[in-house]
């Protein structure tokens, strides 16, 4: 969900954005499509900066499901920001793993490259299908095949410009995937 371009903006605007979305009943359960309500919150740390932010948790009373509303600059179940992970993925195309500049360990970087790379490949397929199904055909001729992140960027460039995002392409892909009720996330 777009909740601000960075941590500072997130802290300033996220509570208001979430309240407006919940009050307008625009946040629907992915399972039953009923409006969700605020349930609780928790602190989440961002390892490379040492900062902590408050994450809001919403609840579907019918399905009894909880969902954390993560800003698009964070990835689910990751201690580092999406920006840091995205930077590593981009650098991995031309830089040996041992030389990538990051606070993360080399084993973490290798895991990101493998795990996030696989997730990006799935996201690329799902986004091509979604945009094609909605009449926004993705031109395979215009996509320079090769590195999966590059393919993701090119598909997102062909997407309608109606989604606001922080600048992080992994987060933008997650917003699109969620808005299409697809269960694939990066």
C-alpha cells in the first residue's frame, strides 16, 4: 500500500491515509471482499537504518483474517527495506555478490537474489496476464528479456499510471498484485 515515499512521510501521513481508506470502506478482505477494520499495530524495525515504524493491522470479522498494512517501501517478512533489497538485486546483474555494497551479509544477499528473483519471475507472469486480461496488453516485443528485475521494470512502465508508489518497483509490483487479488507477492 502506498503510505508515503519514505519513513518520514510514512510517519506523517500513514495514519490519515489508513483512516480514510478504512472509513470509506475501500480496504476489502482479499478472501471475502468485505470491508476490513483496524485491529491493532506493532513496531517493525528496518535493519539498515535502525529506525522503527508502526505497522497497522486490519481485521476481517467474517473470515477472521488479519493483514498488516505494509508501506510499499517494505517487503513482507524482510528486516531490510525494499529499497535496500531492490538495490542489491539491481547491483547483482553487474557486480559480484561479494562486492555489492550493503549492510546485509553475503549469505543474505545470495538468498535475496535467489528468493526475490524467483518471486519477481512469478510476478512478471501474473502482471502480464492481469494487464492483458484488462485490455492493457503488454508488448512482448518491447520487453528486453534477460534479468527478471529488468523485465519487471519494463512491464510496470507499460502499466496504467494510476497507482501511486514510493519509487520502489518491487513495492509497486506488490501494489498491483494486491489490487488484482493475486496471491503472489515479491
